[in-house]
C-alpha cells in the first residue's frame, strides 16, 4: 500500500514522458512515493515507416497525469519543485509565440531521413568529434531537416521568423510552463546532434552542415535551471530540472559509481558507465552529458541497443501471438531443454558498437538446433539482446576501473532468462532493481538535491553468474555472424 503524504511535507513532482505513457509521480521529502498517475499515449506508425506521436494528445496526457496525481494528495499539500524527463532523441517543431505544434512529435525510433543523411557520411568523423555521437537518423538533426524540407507549416513559420525546432523536452516545457519559455537541457540537446558537449552549446559548424539556424533552436542551459512555473491544481510549481529518461535512471541509486554498469531495458536498451570530468576517446560508443549544473559536469559513456522490447514486439507480430503467450512458450522451451537458434537482431537499426542501418534481421539455424517453435525463437531474441548488451559491456570495460556489478532497471529486467544470460556472460552479479520507477525516482532525487541525500536506495535482487559454456559458444558464433562478412 502506497504511503500517503503528510501535512507539512515538502513534495516533489516528477514528470516522466515515455514512449507508451505520460506519468506524474510525487515523492515526499523522505523519499516515499505518495502519488502516481499514468495516462497512455498512442504511437503512430505511418505507411512510409514513420513513427510519431500526436503532440496535442501528448501534452494533454501530461496535463491529465498531473491533475490525477494532485487529486491523490491531501488538502493543503505543497509541491515545492518539479522535474521533467523525456525520450531524448524525439523532437518537435512549434510556433514561437503561440507554442502551437507545427509537426508531429517524431519518435527517436523514426529513421525517415536516413537517405538524406547518408550524403553527410564524409562528415561522420567531424560529427563524431564535435558531438560524441555517430551519424544516425535516430537523432534529431536529420528529423529537423526533414521537417524544413517537407512540412508547409514549418516552412511558413521559418519564413516568418516564428519557428522553433528542438527536443521533445523543450516543446513540453514550452507548452506546460507560464510564458512559453524556450530552453534546452544538455541531455536532450545532445541528442539533436547539433550540440557540442565540450562547449555545452549549439555548434555553429554543425548548424551550417545541417542547414539549421541557431535562432530557431531553444537556448542551451544547464539541467538545473529556473525553467519556469508549472500550473497545477495545487498552485504554481517551479520546474527546476529537465533531463533525459535514461540520464535520470542512475541517480535513483544515489551518487554515480564508475564501477557499476547501468543498464535500462525498455523499448530500446542502454548500458552506461559514469566518467568524471573527462570525455574519453571511444569511437564505437556514445559520449553524453548525464548531468550539468553551475558547479560542473558528469559524462556517461553509453552503448545502445535499438532492438530490445521492440524486438519482442516484432517477434509477437511475426508469430501472430500475444506477447504474454509468446513469453510462456519461451518458458516451456526452456523447461524442455530446447536450444534456441541464433537471432541476428537489427530491429530499429543496429546500434553500438556495430552502427549499421542496412543490417538484415534474421534467424540463423546453426545446424544443431530445431528452429521450428515460437518459444525457441523467443529465447533466441532474448539471447540476442543479452549478446548485444554484453558486446557493449566489453567496449565499456576498457574505459575505467573493473566493473563490480551490473545494475538493471526497466520493464525487460523482469525477464529471468535475459538477466541470467547477462550475468553468465559478464561473469559479474546482476543487481535487478526492485524500483519500478527508476526514471522518476532518479529525477526526483535531482530535483530534491541535498534534501535527497538520506533517501533510501531502492532494493534489488541478485543473480549470481554461473559457468555457461554453451551460452558462450553461442555468443562466439553470434558475434562472428554479426560481422560485415559474417
């Protein structure tokens, strides 16, 4: 049973806008979650492969979630500050003086301008040096270029000097806050591929490369900033922190730890390690600012897997089975001792450290397994997620002290088979967090700042690694097949 807010407590509002829902969660000054509300959003899949959200429906879902969370609080409750975390690479265009959306919210999963972006391949090294990111259509810049080239409303606002393009977080803050402020935080600005983590500002060289005007982007500020006032049923609340969903997660567990591999397993999967005061040279991985305020900056070295939860959804569609039924079939196959085939997982494009957009997703029968059952294919997909994450883990291991543990959050972390595969491959314990709200809790800790110093750390269950030579042999064969000439 969720604790209730007590009279006189200082309360913190965390807004978590994700790919499936907008959520509002309220934490008390002792770290207890005292109110939570979730409103689903629809992901729209266009006939041309476009993946997007309706911007007005998304804003309405956030307003509804805030209102529902406030209704759960006793009369006289006081929200002292709020934070916002969003999908980092999603973006939108809007009208500067009205805040009206001029484009869909184009999802981070969307690759609509891949063909156009390929012409910048000769500049990939420059882009990598300036941004810490590889050249990919998942980021915002090519999406912005597409909007400028294809949407009449965007073109008209551009001609009139009324256009703003930016991260989803910037659009949300503009629409929810009094006075339509126009700011961009580092975690989300970085994923436009127009922002330089060395200067923590928009990069003129990249703006010219993509043909985007600086005055059509939000003002770059710190994560902690006086963003503006958020109207709620309990009165105006200052929004003091804006960041990305993945960027907030590690902070749910206290101070950043360089010996922890942080994994978040959702629609996509991410594996990160913290780096203090330095940007490494790691061309097969991503470098990002995980936190920036007036006192300094923390970086994250990051690997990304596009086909995590989305790969399971893909398989459910392919097999024409509901996902719960497919997962049950996987359990049955595991209990029967049936070895899975290999799955070469390029769902959503192949992320780090391979970085291939033209990769053929396919099952491979190695000749020693029967690939005929949906349950076995389900196990193969789960293994592929573990293999991709472990490949990134090995890349990350070269850039700091030895890892002591893997800390897992996100919906897919509930899958025992996937987590055990990760433990066995890495040879390190997997700490599976019992905190279902890692993004929101990490965000709330950042908002509460020093007041969160004594908040309890979420508990976790531990999966110890075991010797699994068969899994390691499958991984070696899978890795061989994943190479360009495999």
